[in-house]
């Protein structure tokens, strides 16, 4: 799949794309048109919703916390019959630190690295990550996972799922950093600026762009931290997210084509 094949250009929903289609170790590839990721849908236009209808999304995993969901309820098209799964609590964690206090770009980057160093272990995020994997294992049809910007919590969840499926680390990283070029970047940054500044006050453009983008170092930091704590990604998945070898096999059986 090319980037153009992967990305669905929408007006009010940013970073909407297919995270399937990658080749996997041992042959085969992840199915296409079933695994979707994005930012939140609170500003979705009617035209956006018309484009989503043919995707037949049956499960939405909303990684946002309760305050975020109340601040920006997602729009759905009329007749949407999918189930929306979420956690009854807050999940943003250090996102608050990263955006508050009028940080410089360097301070924002340091805060993002701290966020990723702990993202795998945040007790308020683990339950919804567990629910994400259970939903993918148990529920039929297309799914969508999203948070606010579709890049940090969503990026980490997607990277773990792609690891389970056997996607090459280079492709996992390429999919992660695709956030920086997917869709209308300036519109996404503007939307993020409005939300961040309304909550935290003045923040300069360079820091804002740091908060609204991703770097390879961020995801590398998350994976290094969980390997240091558990020895391997597989051990972390089994011990923390309850995705043991049998469940990983079930996910591969469901989402891989020969």
C-alpha cells in the first residue's frame, strides 16, 4: 500500500488511515480495510461521515479519558450501529505536563520523552489497551482506534498490535511517523492549537508543533522502557496486557492473509 492508499483525506477528522496492509515475518500480510486509526471525531463534517459509512466500522476503541470525551464528543453518521469501547477514567497522564506551563520546544520534547518512557505502565491507560486487544480478538468486522490526535496513545497501541502480527520494526516505525505527513497537517495543528491554548494558555508555535508531531525517539523510548522492565515486548504483552502466545496466535489467524 502507498501512503495515498493508506490515508483517507477528511476535513474534520485528522490522521485517519489504514494500519493494515504491511508484509509480515514468515510471509503474508496484514489485511487491508479492517484496521483503522485516527484522531478524534468531534469536528467531523457531514461529508466526512458520508465517507466513513462505507467502511462499515463495527467497533470503535476510544482511548481518550472521560474529560476528553466530554469536551469533544465524537460525531457518528445517522444509523451508526457500531459499539464504542472506552475506559471510565482519565487516560491523558503526562499529556497534561507536556502542554502546560508555556514550555519551550525543548521542554515540550523532554516532556514527550517522559510521557513515552511511562506510557506502557500508566495504570489509567492499561485497562483500555487491554480492551483494545480483546476487541480485536473477539469482535468481527472493521475497527477504529483513536485518541485526541491519533498519535501517542493510538500510536503506541497500533505499534504493539503490529508487533504482535509480525510487521517489521521498520514498517512499524514508518507507520508511526506517518502522523507527521498524513492528511492536512496545518489544519490538524491549528485544531490542536485551539484546544491546547484554550486549556493551558499561551504556548509558542515551535512547542506546539513539537506536541502535535511525533519522533522516532518517542516510540523507541516506549519500547526500550517496556523491554527494560519485562525483558521483551512479548513478556510485556503477556504480563501487563494479557496478550499471551495463544491470544497472539488468535490475532494473527484473524488479521493475516497468506
